[in-house]
C-alpha cells in the first residue's frame, strides 16, 4: 500500500466512524470528508500549502456538520494526552505543544532531539534519529492525537524504546505490518541497555499509520 492509498484508507475509517455514530450523514459532512481526503493526498504529494488549505476547509466543515461528535473525539484524545503526561512525570522544561494541524520534518537536516510532548488533531512526523543531536542521555518523546502519520528511522548506535498504540490503522516495524483495530507495539532496539544515548517514544493515535525502520 503506497502513501496515497494509506491516507485514503484513513479517510474511509473516519467516514466509517462518523457513520456509526451518526447514521444520517449530511451533505456538509460528505463534502468535508472529501476535502480532508484531497488535502491529505496533496500533503503526501509534497504540495503542503494547497494540502493544508484543503485540510483547514474540510476540518471547518466537519466541525460545523458534526460538532458534538468531533468535540467528543477531540476531548477524549486530549484527556488521554494529559493523563499520559502525568504518568510519564516529564520535567518542567519539556517542550509542550498542542495544535489542530501539525507537521514535523526532522529527516532532512541535523536537528536537536529533546524531551517533548506533542498533541495534534491531524499531524505528520518524519524523524531520522541518525541526524539528531541529543540534548540528554535519556530522552522521552510523546506523540499523540486524533489522526497521525509517523515515520521513524533509527540508527544502529542509538538505544530506542517504542511504546505505540493505534486504535484504527497500521503499525509497521522493519517491513512487518500489523493493520486493523487496537494495534499495539512495545519494542526496543538491540543493545538498548548499553547504549550511551537512549530515547523513548510514546505514540498514541485514534487513527494512525506508524512506520519504524531500524537498519
């Protein structure tokens, strides 16, 4: 399944959820779902400006047509996010961000890896840890939201622990894919305990596609 098909699959899942919760889907909702799908495809093609414009319009229409359902989904996701933050006991200077739309491309130039806590309704994260410059010996990264597409590339000399859960979608580890509902993954890189630098990624989405590559 290519990236375009992945986003289309996500859109179908969202349509299914809304239809289950609201059997009388209206024209406004249908138009919103079409625009969201087009926006996701445009972002995956690289046209982020046009893609985010479609996503923004589609998101607004979806809110207008299904305000209570969307509000409950986002509220549940945020509640889980704050609950997870408390359990992780992150220190005070951790970078914390909450956005409706977010994209992080940490796979092109060297970037600073620090402990962070990120939530977004719709987001994309591409991170290559071989390009990262760690600030700490032990880093914790929380990635959570309603809908997300995450790509992690891990170097051989870095200790990484993954704790991931996707209610609807797919988790792929070195080409081995697990698709469907209630997917979970707990995994560590070989030699994690003896690694000089360690990073723990806690990833949770209602609808998501997570891909991890470890050379």
